C-alpha cells in the first residue's frame, strides 16, 4: 500500500500544509486502494473519483496561491450513505432509494466542502441504519478487515471498514443506538457520537430523530477530535442544533495525551460490565481501566439501575419514530415506484407495492412494531412507558455524573461475530447495543476507543467513554490520555495494513 495511507489524518494535514505532498496525490492513492480492495470488502456503495479529485485539485491550487486553508484541507474522507449528497447517489443501502439523486447537500457535506476535504464516496450500512452487522444492507454485507469471515459491526460497518483497512483516514457515521461506536469497537477504530445537537442532522436521512447523531470515525482520538471541530457547530436548518461554540477538541486531546488525567474521576458503570460480556472483552476493559489509573485518573464504581431497561425502551421509541419517518418513502417522491401486479393502480396500491418491493425484512419489522406501539389503546402501555424509562436513564446519568467526570464501559459485549450468527435471531442482534443505547436515550456524548485485542480470540475490543452533555471535550481528553497510555493507535495492527492492492 502507498505509505501515505498508513498515516493519521493530522500527520497528512501537516505534510499537506508543509507542501511535502499534494491533495491530488493523496486522494489518488486513496481512490486506488478503494478500487482495489472494495471488491473484497464492499465498504463503498459509490466511489466518487471525479468529485474527490476535483476538490483535491482545487485545494492544491488554493494552497499554491497562498490561501489560508482549514486544518484538514486536502485530507480525503468517506461518508455513510445516509447523508444526502447533491446529484450523487444516496441509497441508505435500500432498494427503495436506488437511482435517487438528492437535490441538496447535508450540512455536514457543505462543511466538508468548505473545509476542502475531498469526499471519496459513500459507505455501506445496514438498510436505513437498522442493524449491528451490515448484513441488512440491500447491497451485500461489508467484511471486517481484521477477519473477513466476521461482521464489521453496524449499522456503519462500511465507514469503519474503510478507515480500518486504510482506504481513508477518516469517515462520517451516524449513531442512533450505537452505529458509530459498535463498528468502531469491532474494527479497532475510533468512533464518536457527539452530544445530541452538537453536529447538524440536516440532510441525514432520519431513522429516529430524537436519537440520531452524526459523528467522526478515525484511527486516532486526535483525528476524530479535529474532524468534530469541522463538522460541529450551530445550524439554523436543524431545530435541535445547539447554539454554542465548538471547543478546541484537537488540542485538548493531544494535551491530555501528554499531560495525563490527574484529578479526573472515572466511573465504571456496574450494570454495563458483568454478566453476558465475553471474558476477553472484560479483560481488555479492565486492563484499560488500569492504564487510566496509571495516568492519574481516580477510579470509582457507579450504579445506573435503569440502564437494565434501556434496550427495551429503545426498541419501542426507535421503531415508533422509524414508522413515522419512513412514511415518506411512498413510491411518489423518491427512488423506485412499483405498480401492483394486479388490480387497480391507485395511490394506495402503488404505495403498498413499492414498500413491499423496496424495503428489506428488518425495516419492515420495525415499521410494523412502531406502528403497533403508537396505535390507540397501546400507546400509553408501550410508548408512554418507554418515555418514562428514558427519563429514568437521564436521571441515572445525572446522579452518576455527580460522582464521576466520565463514565466507562466496554462498547460492545462481544468482539466481531461471524456472518450469519445472529441473522435469524433479531433479539440477540439487538443485544449488541446494550452498552451504547443509554447515551442516545440521554443525548450525552460517547465514544469508542480501541482497548486492545481480546486474549480469547485476538479481535479488537472497544472501550466506551461517556461524558455529560456539552462536555465532549472531557471525553476526548480521557481518550487522548488512554490512547497514549495504551501505546498509540491499535489500527496499525490490523491485518489489512499488510494487504496489497493487487488482488
Ligand atoms: N444497531 C442499532 C439498531 O439496530 C443501532 C442503529 C444505529 O445506531 N443507527 O437500531
């Protein structure tokens, strides 16, 4: 592989700024590796050679002319296929959106353009971001670069695999219940769900609007921090967008890597690290906690009893919102239109035929579930109770953050599982999110950082760091200190680092 692709986004940014390399050269190298490896791992649904190279050449010209450019100008990035890109395919990995070309750019896409970051393409995912393995993609699963017989996590497995296999240094994901963090955990990458509202959702195809959040995927904590600085900030086009300045996340992360965490109180969440967790995952988690201690953190144990009900509440609230958000795919406005095989052609029958043909099983399952929990007579018992649990989860967080500055847990109870292992058992698939969901219910920032590899199977383990809302900077500081204490990025140990581009 081209040696440039092994470097972090910030190393590349420095080389670009110093005029040692051009963005065109770097973007070309990324595209070449993507074309060579994608037939093997299926991380991308669309590769945009032309668009990415045009941005790269433009940035190179502006730099040559002496223009002051942004921190990551010229560094290529991949984007999950549920963020709309003007005139470029956006499918959400669903047949129902095949052929649709969005008429506008998501706010994050506009921000990447303003920052001069070439977008190399759109990454694979579970259909409409529903799943934990990318096996629910209508266009085939993505393979895990650590072991291609295993899942890369989901729903954002494409972004995680693209970054983990050195196709690109950075990607964007979206996290409704863990879809940035769990893929990061099982691919040895870094994945961040910022505070709800810290990054605009305008142009993110909605799954469950009260839970969805866009965030960075990277190989180092500082790379993720630099990217969050670019995509974060207030957006009047998103009514839930926070109107507050974005902190200097990158410098706080690198500073903590150097200085350590003297005085930082780190709380281990009792409910998120016991029964049901793979022994190798727990061992890596405990080792990382020791490393934090070694870096000056004070370790306490906290209890969040309502977290035991978070998964159940999520699987009522999320489908309720899904059933409403996905009503817009009616065969009239976007993507495919299917007419019924027999009988009259009316708005209703076309809608039914289009949704029958266009949606996969998991999407249908959630729409049916959501419609049921919102129906008269069941609303209070299901949706109403779930909203009460949501309040209890928020209270547990508030109490725990009285005792600790950040909370920690394993990101996922297991390492990457084998393809097919959970496809016929939706409930066991849903359990992959047991540790990630509380953060979405409460809107707090959370990230997954590689803790090492599990001693029982040699696969990457994710370490989750949660902070109070608006305190993403504290989370990044812990990540910076932990990563340095663990000896740097785990991603460099991924077998894909040795994959050559000739297949
Ligand atoms: N795996 C979870 C689900 O299937 C999370 C999805 C997400 O975060 N988009 O709902």
